[in-house]
């Protein structure tokens, strides 16, 4: 608890970084559609990459919303209102998304090892 309390001041910046990282991951997954041609493990690996990126972007948005509003949405009231609506829908899912993120992170490590071994063996 004490360690987490020390991280609270940096929560917004960490959220912005994770949101950007997640968006970049989604773009990378779309640009890596060729992974789908590597058989079953290619498909599983691609879906895992996309899922991890989506969860990262969503959790980053939730954590970094205050900074996103301050620096990106402050001049556009319509965008700010839509951001508030989106945050209201996502905030109840934060705990669940955190658990899913941890599970997906562990699965991504396992999947990466298996996918790499499958590519080497082929």
C-alpha cells in the first residue's frame, strides 16, 4: 500500500505512456497482419498482441485521463464531454481490465516463447 501511494503522483504520466503504447501496439498489430499466415500460433500470437495493446490503451486512458484532458482536450468542450462519457463507461471496468492485463501479459510471454520455437522449428 505504501509503495502504491508513492506512485500516485505519477499515475497520470504512466497512464499517458501506456495509452500511447497501447495505441501504437494496435497500429503495429494492424500492420502485422502477415502473422496470420504463420498458422495457428501466428494467429494466436497476433490476437494476443492485439488484446494486450487494447487493454494497455484502455487502462492508460483511465489512468491518464486527467492529463489527457489538461493537455489535449482542454480547448475542445465537445471532445472533453465525450471523453467524460467514455471514462464513465470504462472506470467500472478498471479492476477487471487490470486483472485481464496481468493475465494477458503472462500469456504474451508464454506465447512469445512458443511462437518463436514454432518459427525456428519450421
